């Protein structure tokens, strides 16, 4: 019952940028009220938003990757979080010419798994000017948990009024429709390059957990596992192929890995 639209989405992201993820009910309500004043949303909607955020923070994310322990947002340690991480990968013109949709699609088709190969055809039809210079962006949240690093992106998309509207199949279609699949790979590429520069022992297979897209309206401990949570962990070869495409240095495989 929380309003949909850009203004509501901006408020949700603003709150989550400043929220202590382990906050109690009173702390969440106070922050929601304080940040809502900046966005001009009616006060009668704020109680439902605070309740929804409490549910999302308490939702088990499960075991997103083999060997990786599941967690809740409320479990994350503040010292192991980085919010709003900026990234600026170069998009230099290489031997294949300027970077455009066709070259991105070729990397997805040749180096990705089944989902990425299927997505490549959508990507090929995506119209945008060829890239020269630098691509800029910001990741909602990067977290280290259980020895692995994760990219977390919050989505406030309204997909329907029922938990079933946020089931994995519905989320996959939303990921494809809005090209969040491409977005998630760019985010993971940014984290891959960052860890390669700052960790001498970095290895993709051991340290990269993947990306978690959290569709907040569909998250609650009361709903079936996986509702509202979409996980992506692309093939290592695909991330390294994107690193080459963006002229970003790709860290070498750790010895013995």
C-alpha cells in the first residue's frame, strides 16, 4: 500500500543509505519520518513503510552461493559495509572500435552462462550511443560477509499486491525488462576491479559472492524463501571478458586457485 513511483523510490533509497540495518522498531520509524520530510510524501504512508522496512531487514536471504552462509540485512556488521560506492570504469576505444551494445552482447553470448546467453539478444537491441571516455555509477551497498564480498541493490518496484508477484520467475522477467542484468554485471565488474587493486590475495572464485537484487516490497520472513530476492553470480570468464572490454585491469588468478 506504499505509493509507487520515482519519488517514493528515492525516499526508500535515501532511508536505506542512512539506516542502521540493526535498528529497532523505534529507530526505523524515527529515521523514516525524518527523511520523508525531504521528499514530501504524506505522513499517513510512513507507518506502512517503516513496517515494510522492518520486514525486509529481517528476511533471510538464504544461501545465495555454494559454500556461502546465508544472512539477513539486520545481521550485517557496519564495519564491513560500504554504502553508495562510486565507480568509474574506462570505456576506451580498443581494437574492436568504440564500446556499444553489439560488443557487450558478444561478450555475454560467448562467455556467459545460459541466462547471460539468452539475455545477449535483448542487449544487442539496446539503443545507446557508443561509449567513449568513462562510465560512472554508484552501488547501493557492498558488504563482506562469510569471507565473500557482495553487491546489494535495493529495488522498490511495484510488481503487484501479492507475495507471488515477487517470486523468482517474476523477478527474472523484471530483471530482463529493465536491463538490470546488464546493470548487475557492471556493478560486479566494479567490485572485481576494486578488490583486485586493494587485495593482494584476491581471487574471484573465493572472494566474490555475487549480486543480490532486493525487491523490498516482496521481502518478509513470512513469505516463501526466495521471494523478493534475486541472485546473480556470473561466470568468471564473463566478468574477466567485461574487464578487458572496459580496459579495466583484470586481477590474475591467485596461485593454487
